[in-house]
C-alpha cells in the first residue's frame, strides 16, 4: 500500500509534468497600446504575444515599388474604412520589400485602428484560435504570414485555403490575410504538372495538379508582384538611399562615378538588384566614409 508521503510525491511529479505542457499565463492584449502581436505555439495550444518593438520603417522610405505601395495602401485604406477589400498575396523575388511594406502600412495607419498579427506557416492550424481572439475587437487586423511556401504533401495549406474560402473557418470581418512568398502559387511547380493539360475549343484547361496549386493562390483577391530592379532603377534607388542616410547623419550627400561603379559591383556580388541590396550597399559605403573621416 502507498503511504501518504509517497502518494503526495507522485502527485507532485504528475502535476509538474502537466504544468510543462500548459502555456504560460498570458494577459489579455491591450490592443489600444499594442499595435502588433505574434502567435506563440506552446505544446498543444498557443497564445498571442505582444510585439514591443516595431520596425520604424515609413512608406516614403520604400523606393522603387510605387505601384505596389499604391495597390496595398488603397486596399488597406478600404479595409480600415469598412469598405469591401481583399486578401493579398505579395509574391516575387526576395529582398524586394514585401513584408517591409506591410510593416510600413502598420506605422502609417496604426493610429486609425490598424493592427498586425504575425503567424508562422507551421502554426496555420491555429487560425481558428486567432480568429476567436480578435473577432470582437474594435480594430482592423492584418494577419501576416511572411515568406510562405508549401511543399508537396503538406496539409497545413488546407487550413489557409479554408480561411480564404469563407468556409466554417472563415476569417472574421475585421481581419484580412496578407501573405508574402517567393512563389506565385505558394506550391512547387514541376515540368510534369503540364502533362495533364488539354485544349478544349482553343482554350487551355490545366490538369488536376496545376488546378490544385492555382486554387490556393486564386483565393487571394489581389496578387501583387515584386520584381528585381533594372540596373537604372537600382542605381536610382541607391542614390536616393545614400542621400537619405547622409541627411540622417548630417553629412554631405555624395554620388559620383566611383560610387556608381561600386554599387554595380555590389549588386553583382549579391547576384540581384533590389531594395535590400541597395540599402546594404548604402550602409556599407557611408559607414566606411564616416569611419575614414573620423581618423
């Protein structure tokens, strides 16, 4: 027979093990003062965790993507005002400002009630829990899933598909889904996908594999493409970023042939021309000049 001391010790071990499975006690988020949160998974469930420090990037700091900015800002403005608006897929090459643009929109419109909740791909199964947590809040939420792509056989995309499709897991009226991805259709595409295509009355009908892949991205009302810059666009962006950073540090802006050639060489080393590459080059050359001037 187990005595009281041994029974208490066993119960203590069981409670300790169960406690480790439970999420930490999370205070309700005060959305009036908190502009962004991220979903934190813990064991069998998860919770929304406030983001205390936000990226201070502003819309006018994002150069070379004016058309994309206009599309996103118009849609977000409609959403904030309670007018019809769309979920958005921002797709294209890396480093072109997709997720940065969403953060800049938050900085512009947070005072008007815009909020952002970020979620990782692996946590999409918790979408119903996030919807329940924000459904009654008097704010307008963007659910941001950054750098999203699925591999063949992954099932988590079905939850996102259901949320976009207006099924039982449909997003609440005060939330729109913005997804960034390097893939237009979010799923890998293979040459064999086109084997099932056929021509009916001069119209191409895709095979089942392609249709399945298109069906997910097709549920986003807006597709916003982000492409690499031409060399002229890239150099224009570099020049403007250098001028802005120099102004910030109260030094004289510069732009000459040597800087131009260095910027081109930098983009070749990075194998791409985009806003991120331009910013990295500007920071490197300005920092170097400031350090040399200090010697």
